[in-house]
C-alpha cells in the first residue's frame, strides 16, 4: 500500500523537492496533507495536482482565497497555526515530513510525535530548541524520527547495523559556503545577494544565509547531539568544499564510514520516506571521473563565530539553544532585509545569549516565552 505523507511547508525548498520525489515515486507514496505559510498560489497549484485530503494555510488572512480556489475539489481547507498541529494527527497519516522553517515547526512536530507518527525531520530547529522534550516524547509514544538533513541522514546511514555505543565521534562536513577563505575586511563588505549565492546547494534563503555564516552547521551539531545521543566534545565539523561526503562516523576500532553522493536534497528525502527500504531512483549519479580531488580543512571559528556560539549553547543546555536560535532568526531576517551587516549577526546572537535568563530544564511554556523574549531583545540590537 502507498504511504500517506503530510508535508509541513510544502511550498519551500524542501517541500517542493519532496513533491518532486513523490511525483517520481507515486507507486510508493501519496500526498495526504499539504501546508504553507503565506504562499497561497503555490499551495493551490500543488493541491490541484496532488489532491490531498487536507491543506492548511497558516496565514489565516489567505483562507478564503485557498478555499474558493479549491471549492470544486474534495480537499478540506484549514487555516491558522493551530490547524498545523491539528492536521498532523489525522489517523491515516503514515509519515509527517516537517519542512517548515525555524521555530514555527516546533509545535506541529510535537503534535505529530505525541500521536506516534513517523517523522521525516527537515526542521532542525525543532531539536535545537526542544531536544530534551522531543526525544522524551518520541520514546514515550514510539514515534520514529528519520533525519532529512543531508548530514544527519549520512550519519544515520553510517550507523545502520552498528552496535549502540560503537561510534566514537561524529564528523559533520560543511561546504564552507560562498565566503570560505575571505578575510575579516572582505566579510565586512559582503552583501546579502553574495551570501545567497551558495556554491553547491540550492536551498531557501534562511538556510543559505545560515550556511554562509556557519550557523547552519552549528545548528546541525546541536541536532546531531540529540538525534544520536552524542556529547558535543565528540562531534567535529570539517570543511569539505566539494560537498560529496555528506558526513562521517569514526568508530571505536579506528575505522571511519562516510556516506557520499551528489549534493541533491532529493536523495536524503527519498531515503527518509522509504526507510527502512532503499528505493531506486533515476537521480544523477556521482562519477569520480568528474571530481579529481576531495579536500578537507578546519573551519575558521574565530572569523565565523556562529559555529562556536552554537557549541557554547549546546554545552550550556537548557533554554540556551532556544535563545541562540531565536536571536539568529532575527539576525538573519535583518541581514536579508539589508538592515545589518554580515559580521554583526554573531554580535546580535552573543549579546542576546548573555541577556536572557537561563533555565536549566525548560518546559514548552518556558521555551515559548524564551523565544518571544529573545526575539524582542535581538530586535533591539539591530543596526545598519
């Protein structure tokens, strides 16, 4: 039988690529739920093509436009943030792929976990902000979490079949982004347009800026710690400009496993949807004839300070990763709107981390308040 899939954030980069995967594997999957934030027009086109049971437009002001456009189809139209948490509990759903950007994905993912759904996790901020809550809920409700991020998918694949505790170290690879090798003076002059020009990956704006600042890799370190139960001292980041090795696992006997492939998010998406089966695809194949060298180097944490701030937040624990994430989302938005400079983003984040009250064992309510307060504080620090 076909697996019924809910895609949270179907109009974003991961969402549209997931639909491409399903379009090419329609013998295995069918779309049951689509959700979008404000991109009503694309959501409507997707709903007309895939005929899901339900769609959700988070921006309630756009509800009537979506409802009217789909009025002749057997598609239930819902609106508002609460509808996102409601729709993932539908009993017929087999997989919930969470591709919403940022903190907004937390509560819908938690709702799906509480109902024991299989989660294809592409929203790293969920584990960054609430790793303790999510992992506890997943264990208690037998909800399986399969990572979609290429790095975590790589580690997940490398650990398949291995004994628990056999991994000594996780090695996350980073492309280095468009500014690898630049000096501080050069980084002071970079523009938003330059930051959005990623050398290897095609991603949404927010994650592309995070990649340029190495915050994306910092968030991935935090996510990896929760996904694989690894102490931050045993998680290493290595810059690998070719983006062919997606991550590695160093085992206690001294051997290393690496997962390789072309930089194409459809590969880890397909793996997560099909797991535990590995499905065939006609995606492009990597050829060693076309890549003469694979190189590695250490990230410059003195210049790209966001990576170090993420490690600091992970070691501190509690609500500190939530503070880090909220401040970063504000800083990235300011940079995207050309209201702050590239090198000022880590300043906003660090100052916010120093100002918000620390909570060692936060509840969901604590995290929601922390997120609100951190955004308010970070917003006051913006500058040209």
